[in-house]
C-alpha cells in the first residue's frame, strides 16, 4: 500500500509566552482533522505539540504537496489562531505569513516534512519535532544516523545498509540543492552540513533500494518574511528497521545535546535537550531548545501509537548534560559564542544599530 505521511507545524500562539501550547488550541486542531478523516481525506492523524508549536501528523494517499492536504493544515492553523486570539495567547498566528492560502503551504510560514512510500510489512516511523531552534538542527543527527558507523553499526554489518545513503542538501540562502553520497563523499558532505545556518539536510535515500529514509522541514522563517518572526522549529521524519537504521540507532545521536542556534529570540546557541512530550515546555531564557520523538507503527496507513521515545530514562544523562551546557552558555550573556555571530543577526536590530552609528566610525591611521 502506498501511503503519504505529512507532518506540518506552526506556532500559532504560545501559553504562557513562548513556553507551551494551550489545550484548547490542540482540541480545535483535533476537531478539524477528525472531520477530515471522517470525510475520507485522511486515513489517520495525530495532533501533538512541542513547546508553543502545534504539530499535525497526517496519513493519506494524496501524495506530497497535495493542495487539499495543505489547505486542510492551513485551515486548521487559521481555526487554531482564532482560538489563540480569544485566549490572548502570545504571538497568535505568528507563523502564518499570508492572509490567504495560495495552493501550497510552503513559503507561507509553517514547516513541512512529507514523504510518500510503499508501506513495508512492518513500517516503523519516528517523528522528531523541535522548538526554539532552526532547520539545520537535524544535520548532525542525520549524519550520525545514516553515515557514522560509530553510531550506526548496521552500516558495517547489515548487508542491506552497507551500500550507504544519499543525502539531499539544501542551500537555504541561495535556494539550491545537491545530492552527496555516503560513505565516499562524506568529507564533501561535512563541508556543507557542518554549517547548519546555511545548509540543511532535506532528505536521505537508501542507495541500495532508492527508497526515501528521512525527510525534514527546511523552511527559514526569517528568509521568507525578511525579518525576525520567531525561530523555524523544524520537524523530521525517519523510517526505521530493515534496510534503514534500527530505532535505537536513530535515537542514539540525541544522547549528545549538541549545540544548535535558536533559544531566546532565535539569536543564541544552546544545547538541544531530548525530552518527553510533556516536558517540551522551554522556559529558562525561553529554552534551552527541546526535541521530542514520537514513534508509530503504520498499519495500512493507520498510526499505531504514539510511543513517546524520549520518555525513556536512559536519556536522563543527556538532559543533565544539556542543563550543564545551558548554564555554561548563559554565563556568556550577549557575547559570542552564546549569541549568534553577526552574519546570523541580520534579521534582528543589528542592522539598524549599525546604520545609526555608521557616521561615528572613523578610519584608522
């Protein structure tokens, strides 16, 4: 059975401030998607949250970038925004950068990750959702999952993975893409994805079968709006088991709370903390950045789950390490490397300050 899995998210109002999502907004979204399932547009759905982001997980047979599915998501966000406005939630509708749906939700603010595939005999899926960070946050985990044998032993000992994986990398500033093969091009690959503020892994494919293995959202809100309107808060879908890395190999990279950009006002570096869904409520300095992982088995498109993968106590040490890193980074205050470098501050007040003071700079002798 060919099925499409669409994960579409948006920040349409925070409770309180940027910390969490209000239950009434989640209930509104659930009502919208339940109606679509009853009418036959969706096979199944799951509504959840990560921080102040509303996350829509949907299965259907319409293919990727389907106008009806995208309009359903858009209308759901609009309905949720009305609820958020009535509750006076913070930043109600902030990710909706247009007043009218134009046929595709891409470029309109919400984050989108979709893949279409033939459902396997056993189809294990993990959906990662992050808050207070940007699209490049998945670069290091996806590299470790699909190209690092120290993380994924299947690359060495599993015959159906030994051929490696192909990485589709997007230049989010120049709107270009390139496909690089692992393992033979990993040095070239790392040149680009090691700069996550500009290059993001969009998708990963099995080189043995050509099947899609992972897909992420690469939307950059500031690039779309031309100003700072909140961080991108990306999502990522990863297929697991058989010709793909095992569930444990997919989760393992998050045992290291690696540094990502985002956090307070989207202008700081901080550790990506893996947490259970109920703990994705960033509040210290609006952070530190959080990531949740919900697992499903697919059965004829039906979402069997979710299983809250980071609720496992084995990630306690990663959470403790994230808090240690957060404490260390916070001591830097407005100084780099806690604050993002100047070239990444172009959508904040930095350009206006530089322009105001330009005449007071004099040439050195």
